[in-house]
């Protein structure tokens, strides 16, 4: 489990670095996005991953890995938007955004570690394409919950679905790193 924790932190550090660099370019302009739009951004990335997995080629030169990073960062943005609500203008500093990013990344990792203990690291024996399918399923569930104004009868909420999407994406990137070690 200690190895998983370190691998998780390494992936999040990679995603965080991109998040910081994008904020240097754009600031926290994503504050304007409503949660439904964040869900759609994640959908676009997951759909592209699935298309690339099925077709085996890319026309724009980027593979699946940047898309998994995008799902992680948009998932964290989604959690921030759920916490703060969306805004009609940028209402936080880059430093505040990064504090929120770290808070939600840590909470999502805690959830993963708890589930990882219960499930005995089953994710390690799964295929990356299964993570893609599970992310697409979580997106569909999230859209249904959004269509019901966030209300569920017995299911987890939008936040838990975002966290699961983040964690499946982290698993994919951990597997990427492991494969690079052995190739």
C-alpha cells in the first residue's frame, strides 16, 4: 500500500504542475464553468480516450495520457465548483485555487486509500480500457444526477463520482509509469 501512496502522489504532482502552468496562462478562468459543463469536459476527454483505444491512432498527435491528466484536473475543478458554486467572473486567486486543488486531491486520495484497502488493490489487475469504461459510466451517472438537480435516492452524489473518475485516471497513469519502467 505504501507503494500505491507514493505512486499516487507522483501522478498528482504531474497533474498539479500542469494545473499551475495552465493557471499561469489563463488564471482560474474555469471558475465560470457550471458543474454540468465540467462534466461535459470530462466526457470529451474520456470519449477521446475510448476512441483512441478502439482505433489505435491519433490524428492530432497526442495519445491517451494527457486526456487522463485532463480528467484528473477537471475532476478536481468539478469538486471545487461543487464546493464554491460557479461564478460569473474569476473570483479567486491562483493561490486560492491551488489551495483548493490540494485540499480536494488529498480528500480524493484518502477515499482511494480506504477503498484500496477494502478491494485489495484489485485495480492493479484491471485493464486500462476498463478504467475508461468505468469513467464513462460515472459520467453517465453524473449527468443523470445533474438532470435530477443533484438529488439521489440511494446513490452517491456528484462529488463521489468525480472522485472515482479521478482515481480511475490516477490508476491508468500509475500503470503507464509501471509499463515505462519495464519497457
